[in-house]
């Protein structure tokens, strides 16, 4: 019984897309309010400003105070989108 559950978990893990496949989209432009992760950093962040010409964003930690910036001038390629829409059932 336990082996069946383990096999099913492994099958599901192989069939589901990886985080990088789901979240990295070179054509997506970050906008205010997007929830993102940043490569090399722990935790989730919210985009507070996006500079399209320079391809940079300013972010704050989720739950941080409104005026509190966590990181400035983060390059777009460092962003991992966490607010990917889940498929509807």
C-alpha cells in the first residue's frame, strides 16, 4: 500500500512541470503587485516598481510595511514568478 502511494507520487512529480518551466517566461514583463521569488534570495517578494527601459524592478518582502523596500534594481532575469495561474478544474 505504501509503495503504491510512493509510486504515484513519483509519477505525479515527473508529469508535472518544474518550477523553472512554469515560472520563467522571457516574454512576461513584471508589473506592480506581481508576487515573485528572486534567484539567490529566500522568501517571496512583491514588485513595487518596474523599470521597463532598464529591465529592473524594486521589490519588498511579502508582509513588509508599505514604505519598506527589500531590494532595489533587481534584473528581470533574476525573477521567478510565483503567482502563476493554477489550471481551473
